[in-house]
């Protein structure tokens, strides 16, 4: 099973930059997209419904904001949109495809960088979603959670970690939240299972020369249940072309589904 996660920062903008031409060559089994920034009725063009895929969108109530999507080669047994609480649902931040024995989730966690108020909102979201992740662990199935997590876990995960310790995305309590997710709830950062190298980033600020100098952050993860660890085959970050301020992150698993 080849699974791609990509924050498009506007799926229509990504389309203009060649995202769908690249995607057709990749032949992924499941594609998870975050930050579509479009309403479903704005995506009637066939390009947004790639041939060979069952396509599912979950948009935000606010136009041009947030939104997630899943493209699946195999038709899922079930698709779940939303979590039953706001802002997860009103902002279109969660969609899940259930297959035989495994589920793939596309999720977009809030950013808290613009103000103290939005950071408080982000913290509330983290508190609520943690309960959901605990509930998933009690189910008899495996999960691949693909998301723009908007949090770097460790110093190795961003270039300028020292000055960013007071900034959203690398705050001590956010990093501790990921500690809990991994160490207590039992999920696994799939990428770090097979790649311990520094300077492996998935997002670069548009300010300055961040992209050119590789001054980035690793905030796009596949987070998996422990039963999938020995199924990991490969992980790669695609940087040959730029479709948004994030790079697509690709993982392959030895999974029959």
C-alpha cells in the first residue's frame, strides 16, 4: 500500500502547479490531502477527480479555508467525515476511509501561530482529538493517520529549533502532547522508524530564502498503530517540484487491504 500525504495550501493552486500530473505518475493506493481551501462545488473540473480513484472531500463552512480529502484506488468499506465536534467539523479537518483491517485518515490540525487566541483554540483541539486517538487504539484495526500536524516533535525536526521554542508548533506543551501520543497512547512516527537523518523537512516558510537554504520544519507525518511498524517499506519526501509550501510525503507499506 502506497500512501501519500500532502498539504496542498489550496488544491486549485496546487493543480495549476502540476500536482495532479505528478500524482498520476505516482500511482498511490491512497492519497491524503489537507488544506484544500475549496468548497466541493468549486471542484467539478475532472482534474479534481483523478481517473482510477474514488474521491472524497470534506470542506470547511468558511470558503477558501482548511478542508481535507481522500483519493482511494480501492473503494473503502466506509468513509467517515468529521468527528462530531467543532471546530473539527465546521472547519473540515478530518476524513477517514475504512478498508479491511486498516483505516487511513487525512487530518489537518490547526495552526496557532497567528495569535494567542488561536493557540488556545489549537490547544483545545489537541485535547479533544487525543481522546479520539485513545478510542481508536481500543478498536481491533490498524490506522495510518496522515496529517499536517502543525507540530515539530524534536530538535532534529526543524532547522532553527532554539529560537522557535517560544513559537507555536514547537512549544514545550505541544511537543509533550506528541510524547503522550507516542509514549503513552502507543502510536508511532512511521518516518522515524526508518529514517533518523537530520534536515528532513516537509514545510518551508515563504519568507526569506527558507526553501533555498532548506530552513524547514517536519510537520507532515504518517502516525501509525504499532501493528504496522514491521510493514513499513519506504519513506520519501518529494522535493523535485513545488506544489505548495509543503512537500508531499510518501510511504509504502506491505499491507493487504
